[in-house]
């Protein structure tokens, strides 16, 4: 195994020495070599990044008998010169072997080309398949490369990753050097489906490099006779939140034989000190917010919940209603051993622990119909845990369960004149009852028979009912609002923004920057980019003010967050305030075409770089960077 590690380190170091030399010599090359993403029965995506702007071409074709060579008789291309490339091979045949080759050409005619490589489309529902499970590969390229090399030898159909792909999602170098380079041999022929961990910090690089179905914070995909529910547990997940409502409906409507949930934070864990230091105090033995989803797992037949966050291995006994059971319980597996610094379990055994170990590792699952085989394999290829299931948990049809919580078909919560509210549950046959007067609905309340017309600000409460009972009550507030008027533009306006730059330690994140920090300088910058502010210290904050130009009248959303404090004011009203959660907070507003007064506040402790992101959607629901809009001051 020492020889294997030596060879891997040599390949890893050699690849990055070559890339670094290319960059120094200004020679075109692959910054991130092509890798597979989002595999289905009929599609496969490829992503890659080049050091110079290039065009993109994928040649591909089915494997054939006695051809003597790979026949690449199909292609997909993009002639736009750019660094980051994403192309999808479509109209593929299910469960079929293919070959592909990628080419990128610079404006000067320099050609980058990969070798010819294999991939396979997703299998039919009745076909056996296998997948590997990773999590927490962060900041350890040596172990991550070794783990993926071992996993590749298993020849899985695909892999799942439970988050913390890197140590700091805002750092491009960690994605390039620590995640993609070590795992290239795996990812060039095996796709990885991922969810976010806390170390991604919801940074834009994750969405640039990992291709998942919208809205990406939560999505599902089917493979064989299984369905995987990928959820970002950094998001709010209490009952009534978008994530909770989506998961409830997605689990309820799934017809898969096997149901798996992949999330970063574990509902059950005996780790030593993350949920209370067990050396001198009690522990909650798991993430409190993640536990809020457990009733959904139990109700809708989830078989296994995979998580990470803790850099160890743990497998629970089957759990149901906060008790270990012999059958029909949910199993929880922590597989946080793909690279992060190792952690250990509490000194005493918990009530739910079946197996616990401190070591780097990955998981492997093979499924054949109603049989599932699981193996846990360490960094040296040694098997240290395994189990077999001869059937999945009972999957009750939705019609035999109480209904799911009614939910709107749209996330919009504001309107100007009227709003047509549509409600739905997992079963179209469910009856929905609602109230608009603040009272709790019952089966005697008005029955929902179609869109509810709202012409004033309203709070809607609703339940769903069927023969098995009633759903939890839902409550949604809708606000009637006006189109915010624009400020007249005259010759006194100049392009850019004003700034005030502060240094010092922020002690109260709810307080004003000016009351706690020392004002160091003032001035103007040409665009919405705090990096343009000179002389940033290790503890610094900034206030940016001016006018945002809205290109057309209508409905807009703004969403953003920062490491560590981010505030957005529009027309003097605080619209977004995020501190240390690092997930996008969103506001809705109707704006008139023209200039609108804005102010942004940002604070970053212990670093002199800038980590933030700020997006908008326009009336056509197209998403863009707020920094791409025009700003003015006077």
C-alpha cells in the first residue's frame, strides 16, 4: 500500500507541476480535466475548465462488437470561447456502454484533447447496480485520491457525496487542486451526485462545478429500483420551510423499492464533542435540526440515511420512534471518512450505536432487486463492516396514509393587484380545507376547489384530509404591495458606489458597524466589488451606498449571503440580513424601471479576502449577479 500511495502522490504532484508550469508559461491547458456529472438513462453531462478561453467539443459513440477501435460518430459542441465548459450528451440509450473524447481549441488554434474514455448510462429498473458513498473529502488530497482510487476498482455505476467536498468553498484552489485533481481517474468515467456541507459555505464554485437538478439545495434522482433524496441540511429545515415541504411530498410520491436520503448533518451520532463534550457534559447525540426530518424518514419508508460532517464511521441499529427496533426501522450511517481530520466517538456507547470506528474510509452498496449488500472499506482496502438487507422497509401507498401538508405551487409571497393561490398535496384525491380569517381550518371550513383569489394581504391556513386522517396545518402569508418608484436620474449621478471602510472586532452582529468599528477611510469604487476598497485588514467591514439601476419594471428577487455578515437595504428598508449561516437569504420586491437607493454592509473577521455572493432574478425569472447591474452615486 505504501507503493500505491507513492505512485498516487507522484501522479498528483506531477499533474499539478505540469499545470502550474503551463500557467507560468501562459500555455493553454486543462485547469480541471473533463469529468462526468448527472447521469441518467438517456443523458450524460461533462464539465471541464481550461486555462485559456476555448471552444468545446465532445465526440462520442456507442461501444460496438469487433470494431477494432472506438467509433465516435456523434458530437455536441459549443463554439463560444470561455474557460468553464458544460455540455450534455443527449438521446443516449439506457444501460449502454459509450466512449467519448473532449477537445477544446483556443482562438489562436491551440488544441487540447483528452484520450478516448468510457462511460455507461443508467441501468434499467430491474438491473442490479452498485454505488459508492463518500463524504468530507476536505483538505486532504492524498487520502481523497487514495479513497477514490480504491472505489474506482469496485467499478460502481455512480457515487454519492455527502458534502464538505472542500475545506472552504470560496477558494478556487481547493476545488482545483484538492478535490478534482486527486479524483480525476474516478470522475472521468464515474459520475458523482453531491449535496452541500457546511464547508462549501454555499459558495458559487459549488454550483459552477457540480451539476445537479434545480434547486440543488434539495433534489432527487432515480437509479435502478432506488431513489435518492439529496438535501442540504445547512438550509432551514423546520416544518413549513421549502425544504421540509419538498421532502415530504417527494418521499410520499416516490414509488422506488429503495429510498435513500443523503444529507451532511447526522440526526444520530455518538461523536465525542460536536453536540456536547462527552468528556464532561451531556450530548444531544446528533444534530438537532436534522432530527426534525426524522418523522418524514420513518413515515415514508426511507431505508438508509447517509451523512457525514463528523470524520468517523458510525452505523446505527434500525431506529423507529426514538427506539432501537429489530425490523422496520431507519438505519443511519455516518461516512465522513473521505479525507477530513479524524474524530472519535464518545467514551461510552450510546443506545443506538451498532458499529463505530475512527479511520478514513468509504461505503459500497450493491443492490439486486430486494437484496442490498453494504460494505465499509478503509483507506487500505480492508473491509471493516458489512451487512445485508433481504428487503426494504414497507412502502405504504400514499392513499393509505394521512395526507401530506398542503403547499402552494409557487414560492412567491407578494403581489400588486391580485394573486391566484394554488394548493396541492401528494395525492390529487385529498380534500383541502382552508381559512382566511386567522382561525384554524377543519373539515367544516371552506373546501379548496381551485385557485384562491387574493386581493388583499392575507394569511391562509390549510389542512388536507382523507379517510386516514388529517395533515399537519399549513400557514402562508401573502402581502399586497406597491411597485417601488424609481428616483429620477439627472446629470449629478456618477457611475459607481460610495464606500466607508472600517476595521476592528465586531462584538454584536446585530449592531451597526459604525458603532463598533473604527472608520478608516471613505471614497468611491467603480462597481459593486468590495475588493476594490484599498488596505483591507484581517478584521474589516464596509458599507457601500448608492443607486441600483433596474432595467425593466416588475417582480424581482434578491438573494445572497457572505462569510460572515451581509446586509442589504433597499429604499432604506432592511431586506436581507445574514450572519454566519451562509445560506442565501431571499427578498421579493416589485420595482419600477430606473434608479433605486441601496446600501450594503459586509463584515469579515480574521481574513483579508472577500467571500460573498449576491444574485437577482428579473421579471423573466432569469438569474444574474447583482454586480453585473449598473450602480450610481451622487
